[in-house]
C-alpha cells in the first residue's frame, strides 16, 4: 500500500513510500539533501518497519530535534500501525 507523510521540522516536505506487510519499499523524499536522501532510501529498501524504527528513530540534524531519517521512522511506524 502507498503512503504519503508530511514531514515536520525538516528540509524535506514529504515522504512517499510503500509497505508490503511490514516491508518498506520505494521510499522517495521531496526536498531536502538529494544525495543523502537517495542513499537513505536505498539503504532502507526491503527493511522491516521495526528495523527502520530501531536504526533511524531519534536521529537529529544540527540544532533540530528531528531529521529526515527520524521522520522516515515516524512515517513508516505510523503507516504500519494504521494498516
């Protein structure tokens, strides 16, 4: 199933992704640091929601309390819980 998550507190504005059960697929960020976010998208491809949450949750960016990876962890967890 496809999801779109509006980020908060980051340079990226939205995250689009798919969940196949608890498997994360086809992550795409709008805005933000293009190369880094392509890398994150590639690294999480095929990971479980639980693994994404464990590895990315709580990461901050500079002075911000969140980051694009942290927002991705929130997004996939929220989507999974709402399935």
